[in-house]
């Protein structure tokens, strides 16, 4: 056997800063995700394109730039820096590093394009450092003391080293130290004071001793000290002030005394002091400033006063002060930080301190009123910390700095930003159909554009105002909804869950006059919900949950004469629900939760043309030329990894190389699914329940290049990443020489010419430097072309070799 030299770029240690998909010729293909497009804060169910405008419908209430789940914010202006490392996932804890930077923890997988498993370090210059201990589960709390970073959470392993829910890490290298306090359940709070680390959580044993929900650990040895307040339930928050430890949580006794959810404990004895604010419900966060203890949580009274979710308590008496920001709609406060005369608050609220504030606010420490500072997060904030001129906020959000858009929005295709079009809808939008200057919308709502409209409406494409067109759907099985719209000429075909529409009794499907909104005589009378419609020539194709159409047995698929409403002989029969339909030429493409999940059908006979096997549901189908784009909740198609979104050859159903989510092993938090697809020119627009795509925080919406050999989203180069074949393959083994820049997770993989993975091995634990390894197939390799890939974080190198006999 004879192998030629590896790729010159790989041999030279060239780091390709992209997400790659292996191609049969040994090259790489990638798809660009346009990061200029703003993203909604909740699912997108419908997309429609008209010229340079992209209309989105769903359940969102805000749309903003894709910032990720952790952001640095100017403490004075509330403005984000022009560039910073985006976090893909949720940030739940942060701690200043003492040099202007931050340690962050949570449930995330990428930071600034680098693979980071739930722990990362962002330097003062907003670069992502090499510090990369990998936690296998969520991190809830961080504390920095001297040369150590202490982390607590749900994890069981850090960088392959067993550590149960609490760990001490080298602050410079990220290495796991020998310190091992080992909690038997989740750690929720940490605070360091001198030679002691205080911990709170759900545990009943920690540091080698029984400790109920709260403990003091020796910062050097990890052993529990004799300090033992022994709470009767979880401790969520801790704060230290002099010789007092403040604790908040779910408990009703602590330190030997009855204390409802909040207490002050003697730092020497662990006994509860006389300080007793008597809180009505859970305390989630604490911050001490001078003679004041600020408290946030889920309570409605504390310190002898009615206080909604946030309060200031006198540190001497425990009485609530007059300070009362009073969040609206019972928005829990989950995080607090004090800096000078400002109290920063994060949580679930939508207004606080007398002003509309989305999940994040700055409050005057004297008056409790909200200051003008208003970054506006898209979703709840779980952690806030101040470091000099910067406020770092982390949470479940993926956007900060957005604008309000209730369930409908229009984006400028050139800039990716929302236009002024803003109809406002009271419930979710499931279907959008533009026709000229009119935008038809359907869903589950009761008003649009300030007008009462029941589940269906027509909007002015310029102003967003509801027109006089008002078919008003009602009835339906368990609920009323319009799921599908298909305009054709002077008719708008409608499918959904309704019994009446356009002034007439119509079961689940109807044809409406495009001018008057009245129901036409056309009445196929479906026996179950309709989720999808497609019009082709004189035929209306319908898919859904129905088992009859008219008097004929039709299993979830039917074809109807567009003029008469008569059911045709077309009868492909789907074994389960059909959610998506697209008619193109002589073919009808269908997706759903039936046996194969997606099929191509002959538009005349109903015969199956192709049906590659998906491993789960398909919700969206879009056809463009010779390509069918498919979205859903699947992870593989005919044995090939494709996570929620893929492109198929329209003629054969073969899976193409287009793969914007790359490998789900690289992006497991992609989660959710794709429920809407639209193709316009060279761009595929995807919407759904997903919170990231291709290692980027593109939540619920993304614009992706439609295909071709393109440059992917760039990430900083990984110096030291190199790859080469070390020796010729011999009876099933492939020798490899490679270099890694650090000990973060890395993977070696061997593929054949068809893109099938033959062998794989995790190698990140080998650490920085040059290494040799073997990949074992278990049997002799056949002659042919093989591809070797080394991947670490967002970076990958490939080497190509030809095996000759």
C-alpha cells in the first residue's frame, strides 16, 4: 500500500477557520450563514419572500441582532461593543478575572467560534483565551480566589477528570487541581472569603461530610469545615459581608432557627443571627452594598412589607426600606449586582422601576426607578456582574438590543434588519402568503394590526394595517387555527382547524374570495385538520391529519379539483400526519411524520418516486431548481448525518453535500427543529424552534447560502493545529501524526470517498503538542480515496490519500 503526502496546507499546520463537510473529491464544502440577519426571541413558523423583503411569522415578540447568551455591555450607555465573542448557549455565572476579563460558566458549546464546553475565559480585549476546562454538564456558579477558579453546577467530569458538581481549576491553565470537595447533588451558589469557600445548593453531602444544602469548604483542601448551619431545603444564593454570611433559597429553617427563605449566619459558628426578614417565597439572588442587602426572587412580601420579586433590606434590622422597583407581571428577579449608585437587575420581568425593561435593567439605588440604561434582552437574564466600566449579562437570551415585533416582522434582505412594517398580532402566526400589495396571514390569533381578526387576515404590505378582508375562522377540533394559505388568482385556499369561515360552514378546508373574504361554494369537507396546501394548475393538494376528504377515504393526502372541489383519484395514502407540501412540475413533495417522513410523489398517479429514510419528523419542504430543501427534527437521512436541515436531489432524493449545521456532534445544542423554509435566489431562509445553527447563535431564523463551494463563517485561527499521515495504513489501522494547541476536545475521523465515517477517535485529552495515534477500522482497507479529518472546536484540517494495491 502506498500513500502520497498529505495536503500541503495541512502539513504546514495551516488552520482552516471554518465548519467543513467532507466532499467525495477530498475537498471541503461549506455554507455561509449570514450573521447580519437579526433573530427573533421565539419560534418562526412561516417565511415568505417578496423582492428584497422577508416576512416572518411565529410566536416571537422581539427581534434583534444575534449576540448569543453572554454579552459585555457599556455600564454607562447600555451599548454593546462592535465585536465580541458570541456564546452559543446559556450563560449562568460569571466572575471577573482581576485583569479586566471574565470567567463564564453555563450551558454552552461555543464562545467566539471556539469549542468551549460550559466553561470559558474572555480576556479584557474580548478575545477567547486558551483556558478551556470542559464540563460535561451545566455550570451554575463561579468564584475566583487567588490562583484558582472554583466552579459549581451539575457536572460529573471536567476535562475527563471525575469531579462531582464542584471543582477547583487553575486560573491560568484551566487544569483540574487535586482539590476535590465532591458534592452529592447540584451546587447552585459559591462565594469565596479568605481561606474559605462557601457553597449552597441541593446537596446533603460535600467536602467529605454530611452537610444539608449549605457548607463551608477549606479553599486549600476541599474538606468541609465544622461550620454547619444545616438548612432544610435548597440554598440558591450566598453573599458575604464582614463576619456575616447571607443565605437565600427555599428553606424554612437554617442555622438552628426558623427562617423563611432568607437568613444571616454567623461566619464563625454558623448560627442564625437575629436578622429575620421573613420572606414569603423563594430568594434567588443576593447583593450586599454597605448597610443594604438587595434581594431578588419569587416573593411578594419581605421585611414586613409587600415587595414584588425585589427588595432592599436594612442590614441591621432586616426591615424592607422604601426602595421598591416592583417588576410588572410577576417577573422573577434572578440576578443582582451593585456598582456605586446603581443596582443592575436581571430576570424574567418585562418592566421594572416604572419603565418597560426587557429582562435587564439598571435601577437607582436611592429611588428604585429605572435609569435610561436599557440594553433590552430577548429572553430571561440569569446572571449580571460588573467589572469596571462593563456590565456582563448572561442568560437564556440570544439577542440584546432588539425591537418589539409581535408575531410578525419584515426584514430587509440587504441589511438583515427589520423594516418599519409592524402589524402586531395577538397570537401565533402559522402561514404567510404575499400577493401583490397584500400579505395574507393565518394562525391562532384574535386581532391583527389593531383590528379584531379571528385566525386569518389580510394586511397592507406597506403600512401593515389590516384591510377590510375578514373571513373570521371559528370552531375546530379543540382549537381554531389557520395553518395553510395558498392564493391562486382571485381565490385564497385555506386549511386549518375550523368549522366555519367566510360566513359559511366549512370543515378544515375552504376557498375564499380574495376580494370579499366570503367562502366560495368549493367545499371538499375534510374529516380532520389540514396542515399544508399546494396549488398546481387546476389541482389543490392537501395534507394533514384527515382520514377522509368528502366521502372518500384519503389518508392524510388528497388532490382536489381547484374549480369544483371534487376529490380526484390521486391517493398516495400517508400512514401519519402530513405537515408540508410543495408541488413542482410533475412532482409533489410531502413531509410529515409518516413512515419515511419525506417523499416525492407523481402529481398525476400519486406513485412514490423516491423516499430517503429520515429518522424523525419533517415539517418544511422548499423546492428550488433541481434541489429540495427539507427541514424538521431529524438527525440523519438514509444513514447520513444531517441535523434538522438538508438538501436533496429533486430527481433522485439523494442527500447532497449541503449541510449548514455541519456535524451535530459539533453543535449538539442546535436542538429544536426547522419548521419553515423559503428559497429566494442564492439564499435559503430557515425558521423554527432551534436556538443555534452551525455553531452560531442564530436563534429561530437564519439566512444560508443555497450551496456551492463557499467560505463558511470565519473563526479565529487555531495556532498549532496540524495533521499528517504518519505511516501507510496496514490491515485496518491508519497511523496519524497531528498537533493540538491545547487540551480542549478534539477528534480524529477517517472517511471513505462516499463520505461515510469508517473510524473515529477522541484525542483532545492528549493535550497541547505533537502526537501520534492510530485509527482502527477492524478490517483491511479497500483500495481507493480516503479522507482524514482532525477537528477541534470550530477548526478542522483534512488530509487526502489514495490507497493503491
